[in-house]
């Protein structure tokens, strides 16, 4: 498998990028997972025995946990076999709250579990009292029962319990590593870490003591059409080893794929015209080599983001509007996605309840309007405006070209731009520490709910949380709280519309496009189904010898 950039961390409490997730979800498991072959997405138990018992008007969740689940071997266990316990889930949720972890997942539980915020404040940075300080709303009455008491109804809790942020972590592992799990922690997953060569590769091997887990025996219409149920009922995983190679350049990935050194590849813009016919179907040459094409809609989408604390772009709405009108997004889509992506009309992606296909973005490409807003901003033709810093998300040639495109567009209205090239981990670090001025933001939905988008803009989620723009709006914060209490679908849609209007009016984001993936895989890879929401898919794949 090719990874397009370096893995930033293997700590499931910290990781919040798709590259790291692709590795982490093979090693670690969650209470719940998405059914591999069913759409719309459907949650089912993984480490849990069943769906939770919900009492007390939605405030109490009781979850039974499977028995005899073994962890991978670790020096932290001193030669003993360690079995999964309910307390391990409590440890991880406490790690999200523990400030030194610097978790990107704290937003999931902030003000939602009784006593967790008190724990965060009382323990602060002291690991020595971490384990002794109990959280009132997190209880393990026995080793196989987890009880969560909420401060308020939280319908999205099940989604949170399917995310890597909530994977179980034994106390011994936290103590042994002094809470630094960035270089690799211990999971219960189908694969375990064998070797990590920084900036080169990671190797995972099959965990021979993996608990009984079986290939799905039901699916949707597409899974039957593609004959993805041939292995139904067979024990997982099928693969002995996964080699993740870090290959940043698209041309190198492409050549390795053709040589069968990579088993599947998401097509880059440079190779659409080579691999596909004008109608979007696979070129006959590759069909004859038993290469197969999958076209997958995604829950990933992109925008231009601003640091709202920045004294230049953050404090000048008219300047942001000028930039919004100056960028020809459709040409950007043509160049960098080969006309595959869909221009974004909303802060919510298609497929999410609340997305309105008829909603019109107020910022269509217009150099005339862009120049008018430059005057309103106080910088006619760019006079007096300092050079802006645009950070790109990687060091590949495509990342550079994307930066150059933005620079060229803004030059037309007198804005000078300096492009900062970063490695992806360096870019993420800048985002977490507020060092960016403006950049391309993007999001792969963690779960199919609009709340997952809105939390990116909440005041309480400023970096190191997911709100890298530092956008603050009391009305939006209030609407978010209202949303979590609302069960009526029509009322929810009205709230989502109000949130959308606030974002478009204040413009912390300029929406760009929704991604679609064209994936090629060799015919000997069986059971392959692309999803940008299901990361633990490798256990389902089989190599046909």
C-alpha cells in the first residue's frame, strides 16, 4: 500500500489525519464499527457485545464488552497475556481529557460526560494522579461492563465510540510509555506493528491471537453486483502482512502500481488521462491487465481557510471576500481533479442529512467584484497590503502547483502571496499551533452527521482542537448546543441553515469542492470496496494467489 505522506503519529488519541488513520485502524479496535458492505452507513458491534442499553432519557449508556479479547504482546505486560477490560476504555477517554495528551478528540466529550471536565481541571498535567482520580460518569462495575453517564443527551455518542479516539488502552501501556504513544501503542486489532522506518515504510503483521471475527454475510445491492460476498462467514483476517510504503510523488506511485509493487491506487490528476477513456471508463489496455476501476463518492471536501486571529486576513472581512471572488474554483477543479470533483455549494457535503443541493454559495468567481472588495478592504489594487503566507499541505509537485494556482489568481487583484512548502506532519503541527495565515483546509467526515462539520468552527475547539481557523461566533456556538437537543428533523434542518448562513456571512472558509475517488486495484485483490469512512477495511481483503 502507498501512503502519500509521512505518518504523523500512531497514538489513536492524537491522530486526526487520514494517513495515520489508515495504519491505526488496523492495529486498534473500537466498541462499534461500520458494516463493510451496507450503505447508507450502519453501525454494528465490534468490541461490544451489542448496541448499548440506553436509560434515563438518553443520559445513561450501558455497554457489555466481549470476553477473552487479547491484546498484542508488549513489554508493558511483562510477558503476561493481557485481556481487554472495560477500564481500558475509561483510560482512553480520560487520556482525551488529560491536557498533556494534546488530543484532537477532546471535543467529542467536552462537557458531555459527568465529571470528565472536573477531572481535566483537577488532574491538569500530573500523570501520577491520572489513574487515582475517578470520573463520576465513567464506571466499570465489572471487567466486561462499561457505563457512561452523560450531562445531556448526546445522540452522536455511538459515532464517537466507533472512532479511533475511543480505542481501549491498558493502564500498563500508559505507564510504561509515560503517556507518549506516538511511536506505537498496543491494540486488539487484526494486525500488529512489526516495523516502522520513519519516512520510508511501516510493516504490520497478522495477529495470530485475533478474536473470532467473520466476513459479513449480508450487503447492499452494489456488494451483490460486485460479488463481494463470496467469503461470507469466513474468519478474518485473510492477509498475513501489510507493507505501507511512504511514496509522496504520484508518478512514483503510478509506476509502482503498474509493476504490482502497490496493490491499489487512488488516481491522481496526472494519471486520469492515461488510465481513463474520455467517458470516464477504464482504458482497455489496463482492463486487459486485469486492473479494475471503482468510482466512489466520498465524505471528503475542501475549502480555503483563514486564521481569524491573524491581524491581516482574520480581521478584514472585505479582504476575505475579495479573495473568495478572485479564485476561479471551477478551473481549479478542472486542473487538479481532472473535472472529477463536484464544486461545493455548502459547508455540508452531499450524503449528510441537512445538505441542500439547491443552496447557492454567494461567492461566484468575479474579478470585478474581487477588485471592488479590495477597495472596501482598504487595499485598492493591493496597495499597502503585506505579502500573505499560503501554506500547502505537503511537499509534492501537486501541492506546489496548487499553491502556485492560488498565488496566480490573487496576483490578478494585486495580492502578493508567499507559498510555504511543508511536510504533512509539519503542516498539521502549524495548524495545531496557530501558525497558519491561510491555507487549503479539508475534512473527511468522521461520521455521517452535520454536527461533525460544525464542530470544526466552535469557539471551544480552537487549536490544538479541530478549529484551526480560531473562528468564534457566539450565535453559532449556541445553535450547536440547540442542535444536540433537537430530535425533530425539520427543526434540525432549520438550525443547519442558520449555521450555514453565519459561516457564509463571516467567511472563515471559502468552499471549494467535494471529492470523488477513482480507484484502481489489481484483480487479485478480492473484497475491495472503497470508503473514506471505513478505515479498518484491510481485514476484509484477500489476495487471490
